[in-house]
C-alpha cells in the first residue's frame, strides 16, 4: 500500500519524537538529580535508545520506512535508494519530531532539571560531546557508529528475510542500536543522528534551565556532519555488495 506524503511525514515526526522520548528520556532518568533511576547506569541508557529505535520502526516502517534520522534519509537518496523530492520534507519532519520529543523529556523532568547542579549531567540529557574533548575522536566515533547502524539497518530491513518478516527485522534494528550504545557509545554518547543532537542542543540553548552551562556550539557540526558521512558510506557498502539481493 502506498501512503500519502503527509502520512509519511506524520510517521517520521512521531517516530523521531518517540526516539527522543525513549532515548534522551533514559539519559535524563540516569543523570538528573533525585529521579527514581538516578545513577541507574549505562545499560539503562543503551536500552532506552534501543527501544527508542525499535518501536518507531515497528510502528512506522511499513508507512514511511521509519528513517527517523536525516543521515539515513540523505544516505539512501545519495545512493539512489530514495527519491530526492522527499528528502527535505522528511528531514523537516524529523527535526520537528526531535524537538517535540525533547520538549516532552524537558517537561516531564522539569523538577529534576531545576534540582540538578551539574551542567554536564543536564547537557547529556540533550546532546552529545566527546568524553576526552577530542573533536577528531568525536568525528571518528560518530562516523563509524552511524556507518554500522545504517549498514545493519538496511541489511535487516531490505534483504529477503527482513522483507518477509518486517517485525523481526525491526526488533533486530533495535538491538543493533542497543549494541552500538554499549560498544561504541563510551566516547560520545553516541548521537548517530543529526536531528537527535541538533534540535535538543538548540532547546538546551533557549530553555530556562538553571546551571545548564554551555551548549557547545563550537563542536555542534560534528554530530551532524559525521553521521551523514558515515551513513552515506554505510548505504554505499550495502548497495554495492547486497543491493542485488533486494
């Protein structure tokens, strides 16, 4: 069944919002002061992001493809797997969805934002940064993490076994994200998605949060450019080696 562009955009908007609610919501639960999950640990965050991707793909994969990530949209378009006419509308829907989801996290954790005094903990619930302060390592981590994510997601969703059982493929994609956060997530967070980092960073800059510190705009280009570059390479690898199987 072919859906209208507006239906697809609604799916991308809601799907990206869900990603933010589960993903950055899990970070807020761990990092912010006096939450029930304070200091619950990295696995709690990894699980949040894994489910944050799994559920939108299950819900909307058959409608919009559930890109929920501008890097995925651009990567498929560059490699001839997605129409260029739909790229800008998809990205706008994803950016707006990321902002909406982050606002939900902010509103639901508002008392804890007011109680938290550590600027890094507040920032972590919005955006990413490199743990060692290295922009080179930041770029490398986001590049390779997104490459693996896009290659893995395309293999799961588009190859014959995944096309026959979309639900199973969607669940595996969620586990790929879960695994990536536990394995390559230590240096940067990670972001792996320009919308997931850029829009929360913008909200971090404008929302009235005590003790929030800097929004780190000097490095904000890295979690935008690196995931796009990594995604393009990941989609290219898929197309060259496995595209004939689709």
